[in-house]
C-alpha cells in the first residue's frame, strides 16, 4: 500500500498546487480588470474636467463680449 499512498499523496499535492495556480491566475485577472476600470474612470474624469474648463472659458468669453457691447 505504500506505493498507492505515495501516488495518492502526490496526486493530492499536485491538485492543490494546480488549485493555487488557478486561484492566483483568477486574482491576477481580477486585479487587471480593476486596474483597467480605474484607468477608464480617470480618463472619464479628465474628459469631464476638460469639458468643464471649455464651458467656463466660453462663458467668460461670452460675458466679456456682452460687457464690451454695453460699453
């Protein structure tokens, strides 16, 4: 039975190692997805900031034009 027990132990150890590798791979994929989502959120916020700055500049220019017309 020693040979069978050794083979069983080796198979269990191999299964556990494969299981850990699968878990590590899933965790790495999840981390990459989180990173990509964070990058997308940053890009979205940067675009929103640029839009707000453009709108502020346009409003300022419009107000200056109106002021010049009043003078």
